[in-house]
C-alpha cells in the first residue's frame, strides 16, 4: 500500500553524501582503472541504500541522493547538445571544477535524468522527486560563446529542461524540483529566471518546486513569488526569525520548503531546536503550506552526519504534527 502524505511532509533538497566505496570507485573510473559498468553498479547500490534509509526512518517524499552526479550543472551540460566542457576553473576558494561552455544551439538529444528517476522510484512506493537544475543557474555557471546574450542562452536552456520535466512527468513523477541556487545572487535578473521557469513548468500537472540557496532573500522578496512553481524551498534554518518577519509583512503565497537544519555544520541540531523552527514557521504559514527539509543538499556532510540530521527532522516533524491534530478537527 502507498503510504499517504501527512501534513508537514518531510523531504530532502537533493544530494546525499556518497559512501566511501563510491568515492573510491569514482576516482578509479576517472583514471580508467574500473569500467563504467562497475561504477554504475556501485551508484545503484548507493542509491538503493539511501532509498531504503529514507523509507526506514519515515521520510515522506524521497530523493535519489544524486549518487551518479559530480556537479549539478556539469551533469546536465554534459548530456545536452551545444555544450563543451572547459578545463579546470577555480571557484569558491580552492575548489576546481570543469565549467560548461555553450558553443552551439542547445538541444536535448536524449533524456538526462529519467532513467535514474525510474530506477529510484522502482525501489519504493513512496514518491521520489524528479530533480533538475534550472535554466538560469546552468546559464549563470557556464561560459557563453554562442548566444547573443544571457536571456537567449537561458531561454534556449529552458526549452530543453522543459522537455526533460515533461518526460519525468510521463514516467510518473508527482513532484518535480527545478533547482535555481543562482537566483538569489543577482536580483536584477529575477525576471529572467521567472520567464525561464515559465517555460520549464509550462503545462505540467506534477507539483513543481524550486530550491534557492541562501542569498539576499530580502532583495528578491516578494518578487520571487512570481516564479511559476507551486513551492519554493529555502535555506533558512539560521535566519528563520528575520525571514518570518519579511513574510509577515508580505504573505508567502506558495507552499514553502522549510530548511530546518544547517547543512554546512557538523553540529547536530536537537529535536527541540528543529521543532522550535517548525513551530515558528507555523506562526506565519498555514500547516498545509509547509514541507520540512534540510537547508540544502547534504552531500558535503559525512554519511552518518547526514543520516542523523535527517532523523532529527523526521522526529521533530512527527511531534509537531501530533500537536496539530486537535486544531485540525
Ligand atoms: Zn541550496
């Protein structure tokens, strides 16, 4: 039987840490020491382990954990036609990565994420989210050597990501998340991100949501409510109070993915802390507006840290839910 989705559903933003055996295998594969097929088997094993873990602790809406991805932008650019991948570029201090370069018309030659979605969904009766990177973010994190401007580049990407979203929906995805972590960085380009998302979500019946990483939310609020999705997921565990003040002034008209644990910190939040964050949010949002999750992807944490943070979220949400039952009657 498919478990029904309760009020204050728990979920995750996307990535989970890769287990050590998979990190080793990825390094070996990049040096040509093991075959693609072997790597794929280990990616499947890790995905299976994460799906089972989420079911076991009682998360309501699952993610596949992105065991097969390196970078969230490069992963898409590698499969889309029109891109080449640059040599190593330095970003965020000492992190180096390969940056996509658009050199020709963008086209989606084949589905990018559908096969992994089907694999993960095949392991569970609970819904698994379809996970895409949004056109604005792919554009912002790539070099443009083909399109006349950022808008033309973004809108071409939006059509390709729309095709992918439509295929995920056809494959059965009830939730489709289109991540736009870059949106909070340049408020002046918010209208472009809104326009592009309108193309991505055009005609979809699945619930659509977007994740935006921490930035200057005050500068893009309430403008970001124009992003044509059902839900906006925000990294706000450390700033719940201030943001709630902003939302009080100008009501949040969509569902909210409420980040309640800090993904950048080793420190494990207590159940009471997380409960407190959910309860604070309940002063501004209706219960049926709130989905509870970590601030962002958990891939930078150790496996055990990530699991502990997810357990605290589930336990806290369960207890807050109990307190809501009498109100709902
Ligand atoms: Zn994020």
